């Protein structure tokens, strides 16, 4: 039997600017379905994907934030947020719609170094 690979899905873009948020979620769920070790990292403007109380109806978009709790259903429990990105946007964990692990720059470096495959969205 082949050993599972470790995937790190990095979300860097705001939720409604492009299709990146949806594509990243689709890839994370797909890798998890195939029993691959999957981690998801939100950094830069990507952390806006996790904000509570999103209402994109004014821009005629669906609220993509409602789908992120599905990660837990697929056993993707390694969800990270870069601490510097939170601080730069004056946000904290209580502003986010789901539990995450906030990581500093050293932990971020270690996380990236320990992945087999890294996908940026």
C-alpha cells in the first residue's frame, strides 16, 4: 500500500475576489477523501474567508464561508491561520467562524518544510 502524501493547501486571496477560495476547498476535500494527510493554511487576505457574518449578497455571490466547517466532516482538522496576517488586519480568533490553530512565523516555516505537496490559492 502506498503511503499517503501530506498536502498543504494555502489560501491567500479574499473570498469573493476570484474562485480561489472555492477551488482550494474543493482540493482540500478531494485530497481528504482519498485519505491523504491534508492541512489548510489561511494567510494574507485569505483569512477573510473565515470571517463570521459574511454577506456577499450585494455582490451577487453565495456565502462560501458556510462550507468551511465541512473540513471537519472530512477529517481535515489541521486548519491554520498565520498570526501575522491576523494582527495586520486587526483580527483575532474570535472573529473567525471555526476553530483554527494560530501559528507564528517559525511554526509556519516548519509546517511548510514538512509537507510533501504545497498548493497555493
